[in-house]
C-alpha cells in the first residue's frame, strides 16, 4: 500500500442540467448524501461487468500532530485487517478471494483512499465488505504489532533513497515547525510506539461518515446502488458533537534560501526551485493558470523545451504545480550532468523573466495545451475504475465543484493571464533552491555541502533501528 503523491489530473468540460453534471449530453456522475452523512458519488458505466468502490476521506498528515505523525498511514494498513464480521486477516483475505476483489489504499497529506474492484454481481457484498472494515475495525494488538513492522519497513525503503533527506529538508524549510502536516510517511519513532488507543482516536476524529465520500463506478444502476449503500453503511455513525479538524495556516515563504546537499549513489545532479504558488482557497483562477503554464513549458516547439531539453543542456526540465487545499507549491526541476548543472540553474533563473514576455508562448501552443487536456480526459472517463479513483482524489482535496468546472475555467485562460501569473508568483519572488549531487561530483565543480546548518535544525536524527543510507 504505497504512499502515493497524487499528481494533477486532467479533468472535463461539464455543464449542469437539473443538478446532474453532463458531458456532451452524457451523465457523468450523481452526488448526494446518505442518511448517516456519508456522501455518495456514483459513476455508472456498463462497459464491463465490474464495479470499483472507493472510500475517500479528508485526512492524512494535515489532520495529525507531532505526536501522531504517520499514524493515519498506519491506520490505512490496519483497515485491511480484522473487523466484527471478519475477525482476523485470514478471514479477511478469504473473503477477498471469494469475491474476486483487488484492493489497495493510499495516504497523502490531504486524503486517504481505500479502493476495491470486484465483479459487479457482488456489488452488495463489496459494499458490506467496505462498510464493515471502516465501521467496525478491531485494531487487534497482535495485528498492530505485525503491521507496525510493515510500515517501518516501508519507511526504511523510502529512507534508503538518496533523495529522502533532500525532500524532507525542503519541506521543513518551507513549512518550518509545521512541516509534519505535509509528511504522510511520518515520524519513525511515533510509528514504532503507536498503540491501539491512538488509532481508535483517529477513527473517532477522522474516519466518520461526515468526513468521507463513497465513490462507486462501474456496472450498476444508480437507484439500485443508492438503496444498497444506504443499507450497508447504516452501521457507520459519527461520535456525538463531532467536528472536523481545522489545520493551522502555514507561514508564507518570505526569503530566498539556497543550499547544496551531497548524497551518495547519485550519478547526475538535480536542482529544484520551489516558489509559493497560488492557494486554491484564495485564488482558484490562478491554479488553472499554473497548470496551463506547466503544460506550455513542456510543449516541444516551445522556447523553454528547446533551450533546456533539445539543446542537451539538461537531461530533463519541467515546471509543476501540485493542487492542494492547504498549500500552493510551484517548482522548477532540472536534472543534468554534473558539469552542466550550475549553468542550467543559472540559465533557468534568467529564463523566468523571459516567460512574462508576450512572444514567449504562442496562441497555437496554448490551443494545443487546452486540446490535450480535453483529449486526456475523454480517454480517462473510458476507464471507470481509474476515473473513480481520480474523483476520490479531488473530492477531499478541492471538492468536486472545482473539479467539474476545471476545463471550462481552463479554456478561458489567455496568454496575458500566463504572463501575469509569472510576474505575480515567479519574477523577483523568494524561492527555495536545492541542489542534490554526489560528494565526488560536487567537489569536481567546486561545490560544498551547505545543507548542514539547515539539517541540524530541521532533520531529526534517525533511530538506531533504522537502516542507514
């Protein structure tokens, strides 16, 4: 059950007819609340006799504290253990085999998802299976002991990657004492000492119907599904006077910080420049522009692509904006040979100003980008299982109203909007610049590791039980 860093997904042109979203006259999905407060979102499709059931939750690192950081991910693992109907993992797995279920889950900073795909003839059984798992988990102490080890092994695998400390340090510099709110993998020591009472408290605080949505896609009729879901999930209720956790606001990034980090086992070198981009809740229009800019910079006839990729200056160059409800990071990423990395970084800093000029992008390129987003979505909705999981990303992070209107709003973006975005968020704005390279190659180009003062302040020492990188 990997921790998935969900990326921006393309979405669709939608109109609204009597409250039901449609695409070129075709019903896409229906959305309404069940009696217990759980939101039901249905995406019927009769292409194949399968159904995908996803439970998505407004949870993850953003609902944790320093003393519980990483426990939502541990809870995700325990979801697939025993419950009142299936009292141990052996019974759980036997039921999975009987129903022909494929399953998984993921946890990120702002959402948790659990998903099953099974033959649609077993839809009722699948709904019951999901409801029992979320409503009546046992969180058995013996199973918890085993699963702590599984999650810590996953932590170790992540920590063995050369980039692990680099990205942890980036996050900590950007968000300071609140960096844990963006770290779903969590704190090793917290996970190692986790107990049943902590996980049951997470269930009370986070895994309640009012904080979740049930999204079902595939071969069924909506009215039939609604009645079945209502019955299956009636066993799941929230504690009295439940209130959603409101994460604190993050500090704004106010000054440029530049560091170099040496790490072994890195053949080439990379640079990441991170700016504070638009916050979804404050300036939603700017989030559409950020995505347009990212696609424009990947256009193969564009000036950026020709200068940084076609020329051979880098091995890869891109810009990304990750849509989240709590933050607004936008980043340039370069990967290059050690001898080229400093020149590539210098060229990138100079290139940012050029992006605001009227002739940097063309109208044809903008049209290509918009067309590509629409084509990608049409392809996506023909795969009901993956589309259902996509909806399960957007519901907790932005809400489906944002998602439904995305392409319509994107289509209204002009080149002038893109130029204004570059001026507003990038030109002469503070950024965090990190350069990752091996010590051997760094010394060849006369670099020093300057990350230690930041690492001493922000990176925790690793437990002795953890594998070293």
